[in-house]
């Protein structure tokens, strides 16, 4: 878990198949409605850390890094 502006962000890595790892950043409660942020070409999940902390109070906010970006493989 890391902190952005004093708000906790959970960073997880999911393995798909044998060699694909997807990085996700999460904020908020999984009991809230979900909002998903997907970065454009050349960006990664950390681009939305400020939005995750803002929306995490009312939503389960998630951002992810596409393959080959951030910590995704």
C-alpha cells in the first residue's frame, strides 16, 4: 500500500496466464460503485493517482497499466 496526498492507494499485480502481469491501483471500498480509469498510449496507472484519491471516498476507483506500460508486462 502506498500513499498519495495522505490517502491510501493499494497497488496490486494480477497474473494472467503464465507470463502476463497487469498493474492496478485501487482506492475506496469494494462495496461502493466502481469507476475505472484507463490511460492512453504511453501512460500508466499512476497517471490517475490524484483522481483515485478524490473519487475513492465515494467510489471503488481503479486504474490499470496496459501491457508494456508501468509495471505491466
